[in-house]
């Protein structure tokens, strides 16, 4: 076959392959996971339950702290009684034993307070993580369903950050984002508003439960 004809045929094949590749379009979409997470009604419900549990734990801890402070006052009063020169030796010995018993009781309560605080804080954190993961799983499933339905090739989270805190997605046209559709789908079964639902007093979830005072010296 003529060499020039072979070259022409090869050129046509390459051009044809390039053309078909250039016409194959990649369908890209974006979502804002932070926006979706915040707008989902189950997120607000979860936050209300966590706040309620945290407030309950704080109330329990406050009751123990009140007892702890009262014990400290009792110990201080007993020390004053023991220092009273008018008190007999027998009475001072009795007061001393009562004080020592109260000190040991208070030290045990201090340890109980520390353990209670640590345990409940861990429980609250684990509960929050479980709730968050459950909500994220729901959102992710809905996004992936949309990917399959609309034949997306790539979907990126526009709220995602790199390890350096820089946005992974620097720019995307608003038309590519379908976050609002996901939010609408998630909230379509939202219960009717109830004045008593989720109305618990907000709690500072970033703060830890208060600590007991420094240890006692017998």
C-alpha cells in the first residue's frame, strides 16, 4: 500500500480518537456538607438531646459539689472547735476523730466527683460522635443516590479543607451545587414544629463539666 496513504489513514484514526475523547464530557457536581449538616432537622434534634444530657450531668455534679463544699465548711468548723482552749481534752479528741472521719469522707467524695466528671464527659462525647456519624451517613447515602440517579462522575464537598486549612475546592459555579436539593429531601419528613421540642436551655458544648476543688490535706 502506498506509504502516503497509510500515513493519511493513521492520521484520520488519531484525529477521530481525539475527537471522540474531547466529546466525552465529565459530569461534575458539588455539595456543601457543612450547610447540609446544619440545615438538617435531625442535627438540631441531636444538639438538643446532647444539651439536655449535659445539663442533667451538670445538675448531678452541682449536687455533689454542694455536698463537697458543705463538708469543707464542717471541717473548718471542727478545726475551730479543736483550737478552742476552753474545750476539754476528751472533747478535743472526739472532735479530732470526727474531723478526721469527715476529711476521709470528703476525700472520697472528691475522688467520686473527679471520676463522675471524667466518665460523664466521655459518655457525652461518645454520644455526640455517634449522633454525628449517623447523620453524616444519612446525608452521604442521599448524595450517592443522587450521583447514581443523575450519572455524576465526580461530586466534591465545597466545604472541605486540606490539612493546611485551605479549601480543597477553590472555585465552582453555583449551578453545579445541589446542596439545596439534598436539604429539601432530608427535611421532607420533618415533624411539625412543637413549642416544647428542642426547647431545652442551650449548653456550651465546648466547655467541660466543672472540676472539684484541690485535694485536701489531712
